[in-house]
C-alpha cells in the first residue's frame, strides 16, 4: 500500500483493532510504503516529553540487512482525545516542532500527529492529498496512467519502460 494522503494514515492509525488511549505509529519507507504499524505507548497522556520521544525512537524499525530497501523514512503518530473540536489550534505547536526536529536528526520525516475523538479528527500534517501541501516537493509521487494501452505503439511512461525491460539484450559489434 502506498500512502498518498493524511486520510490513508488516519485509517491505519485509528483502525477498529487499536487500543484506546494508546499512541500509535505508522512507519513508511522512502516510497511511502507502509513498513510497520505499532503501538508505541499503551497509555499515552498526550505529552511528547523526553520519555515519549525515547519510546518513539525505540519503536522505529532499524534498517537491517534483511530488509535494507524498507528503511523507515517517514512516520505518522496518532492518539485518542476526548474532544477533537478545539484542534488543530490546541496542539502544542512548540512540542510538535520538537518532535519534528528530533525525528529529523535521525533521518525520519514526521508526516503528522493525528488525534481522534471517534467522531472527528485533526492533524498537524496533511489531512488530504499530500500533493496539495507545501511538503509535496519532498515526497515521492504516485502516477496513475489509465488504460487501455496499445501493445506496441503506446508511448506512455509505463509502456515505454516495460518495452525497454522486455527488449532482448544483444551485444553490439564494433567494426
């Protein structure tokens, strides 16, 4: 699954199977593919203090030899609140910046902190398509090329790339 919007993250962070009151995290690789969904803090108070930052750091999967191409590059965090109607104004924006900078020092970009009260939600990051936000230039782009495509004559990027892969490799002779 490639994540293209904040709502995609919301669905993963606030699925029915989650533990109420927990801080959850979605980890994504450089291509915005989900690599992990986990509970970071089972009983989260809503405070991103030093202890919470340490637990977040320990929960981010390390880039290991088994899965080197799935290194975590982006994360999103989410937790429950009693009432989300005062947000995003009620976020502690200074603490949000601290979390962003702290993750950035580890080579990870925070896509947003989301909260939900069961009826509504708010986010420090994009809630809809990432393409409409200022961070869009820093994210990979997903391309959809609707078909049908003529087998041999289509010049779209997907077909040209496929033809190149299927082209037989023949050694060239120098004269």
